[in-house]
C-alpha cells in the first residue's frame, strides 16, 4: 500500500502551548499548516484548578489577543498580579508594584489547560490547518523542501518545519543542534491551595537555603505553589499527604497567607538549564523548550517561548516576495532576533539561582545587600518590571 502524501507550507511538530500558538499564528498569517500534536486532555471533573499555571507577561497577552485566544479565555479563571513581594534569606525585601510601574498589571496567572483548550478550540476552526494526532519519525531536508515520515505510514512535505517538541526535542536531534544541559539538581513542586488570608492579587517569593518558594494568586482566594526544591527534598514534599504539604508550605512561608488547604495533588518537574548552539537549520526552526530551558524562578520560560513564536511569524510575514519561508537567510533573521532575549534571561535566571545557592554568611550578606540596593532604586525596579513584561 502506497503512503499518502500531503503538502503544506509549514509543519509544526509538537503541541503544548508554544506549538499550538505557533500553528495558530502561522495559519492565521495565510499559510497552510500541519500540526503534529495531541489534543489537550480536559481537567478531571473533581479538579479545582490545574496544577500547572503560568505567569503570562504583557507580550504573551498581546500575542494571544492578536490570535483572538485571550478573548476566549474564561475570565473568572484568570488572576491579575498587581504586586510582587520578594524576600531574601536575611531581612532584604523587594516590592514591585504595577501602579508604581504605570502598567495595568505585572502579569496574569493562568492555568496551562485553560489556555491550551482555548487554543484547541481556535485551531479547529482554521480552514488552512490540518491536525494530525501522530508522531514524526523521519525528516529529510532537501533544497526543494522537507519530507516528514509519520508513524502512521503517511508522508508530509513542507517548506518549513517548526520544532516545538519540548526539552528532549526530536526535531532538534534531526538537525544536529548541540545541546548544553546542566541539571540544577532541583525539582519544581507545584500544587494549589485555598488561602486563609486574601492574597490581594500579590505574588510572593521567598529565597530559602538555596531553594525558592513562590505563591502565585489564583481566583477565589486560591494560590498556586511553585517550590524549586533540592530533588531529595522535593521527593519528600511530593509524598506528603495534602494536610502535611499545606502545613509545610505554611511553615516555609511563615504563614504569610494564613492557613492553607491543599486542593490539588502535588506534582514535580525536574529543573535544568539548557541552551542549544543554533535555533535554525535549512528549512527548520526551533521554538520554546526545544530552543531553551531556564530556571522558573522568574516565571519567564513560557513567555520566552511565546516571544519565539511572535518573532518567527513576524520574520515570515515581512519576508521579501521572492524568498521561500524555509530559506536559511530568513531563518537566520529569526535566530538573530531571539539571541539577545534568550541570552539575557538565561544569564539572569541562572545567575540568581547560583547567587542564592551559595552557602555562607559572606554570600548571604552580598545578595541581601544587593536586593536592598535594588529595592531603593525606583528606576532600576521600573527597568526590571519592563524587562519582565517582555
């Protein structure tokens, strides 16, 4: 039996928020797109909130608005962040305020599944999009185009392949992009709680003994925990029953939000720093976690991936009429447009993680003095807010 051949302008390999956003943005730009990804699984009926949430910056909100996805989100499940309070491991404290920075909010906290379901709904209504729930297992790039062999025996041909298939990217392996990975020996523990005190639309973050604990505001008095814990400690946290976990988080955050009630089971995600030596190859571009992994202490990983998508689409839309969308010259424009943003955030997050992981009184004094200095400089704080907003 002969394989079935289909031709497209772009094949996006990998789902998740970044891959689906890329597919939607590219098809809305008038391109014929194939998306190789699974459909989002709905939350269990008894789940109050998704354990995985993201702090979306102004740039991410703008992209989702442009794609008409933001408007489709259930507003009652979104939480704005108007203030952020960061505590060092001594007495230093930083306060960031949307009001002081003259912005509507510092970020929006949104559940992963909420955004992904809205993306799924939007993708179903795109006449130029073909959704294939199958895996790619062969990639052959030639001058005239890329050929992708599928697990179901069919074959796709595309002018451009977008690798959005995560930290262990198959696409990246096919183009031979070298990976530099460093395990932080930490695990991000996530869970959601009902808080005894109002969070006031404030995000909290504590640096404690080389670990980082964040409580992010959710609707209806709930908060989302992201605890970047040493892996042995994280394994212990994940095994605690809900009441024990709530008590441990209360203790670690010094009861800042009162009594906590755990409403979703804890999950753990290994944390690593990962960079690649190139984002592009002939007819191939990498986006999202396939292109970079950073520490979650600044909550910027997803925003970085969505900015990849925005830049790639912008480069394609503005291309010269004579140029093919898989042209290496064009794709290198995308790579150059992303290099500084990725580099800056990688250095910043890795540097902070290292700084707060250093033992000893001298290191503690240096980092807390630095925090106090930043806290006393309104212009520096405003610059940090603008950088975080993307």
